[in-house]
């Protein structure tokens, strides 16, 4: 009788490697997309804050003229 061999074959390892690479690629794309959205929101918030500060400064100047 032949003894059963344990372990994974080459095809199974290659399939697992391909699936792992797809998961990593998906996570990288999601991270990149979230980072891009964060930077866009941060830029918009800074622009709004700067505009608000200038408006407040102009209002302050006009009140004492």
C-alpha cells in the first residue's frame, strides 16, 4: 500500500499566491482611494478655514474705521 502524502501541491500553492496577490491589490487600491479622498477633504477644509479667517479679519477692520 502507498502512504498518503501530506502537504500542498504546486498548483494549490500557486492558486493561494494568486488569491493573496488579488487581496493585496484590492487593499492597496482601497487605501489609495481613501487617501486621495482624505487629502481632498483636508484641502477643502483648509480653504474654507482660510476664507473664514479672512472674512473675520475684514469684518474686524471695518468695524473700527
